C-alpha cells in the first residue's frame, strides 16, 4: 500500500513539475513576444523617421524650386496689374462721357407694342 501511495505521490509531484514548466514556458513565450513587438515597433519608428527625413529633404528641394516659380508668377501678376491700371486710366474718361451721353440724351418715343385704349 505504501508503494502505491508513494507512486501516486510521485505522479502528483511529476504532474506539478510539468505544470510549473508549462507555465514557465508560457511566461517566457509571452516575454519573447512582448520583446519582439517592442523591437518591431522600434524598427518601424526608425524606418518612419528615415522616410520622413527623406520626404522633408525632397520637399525642401521641390519647394526651393517652387519659390523661384512663385517669384516669377508674382512678377508677372504685378506687371499685368500695372498694365490693366494704365488701360483703365486711359479709357476711363471716354467711358464716362459715353455713359453720360446715353443717360442724358433721352429721346421719348412710344413703344411699338403699346396699344391705345379708347
């Protein structure tokens, strides 16, 4: 009987050791997964910073060339504005005279669709 109880006791101890080993393995696995995730996040952040830096470099090159284009467009716009102001100043008096003649020179007539009622 003692040998049976001793055998049962050994089986229970072996089962407990196996259970402890499984839990320890699960903890190690969880720890490794967490560490791998942190490493992956660090790698992604590093890659993101690298790409962001490349983007900013390209953007500064493009924006530098666009500032020259912007300056040229601004010069053309100012030239066009000056040209239109000159044209306005030249034609302003003639247009005002024509408008006054049309408004003041009234020629009263009966409209052709008017019907006299008795």
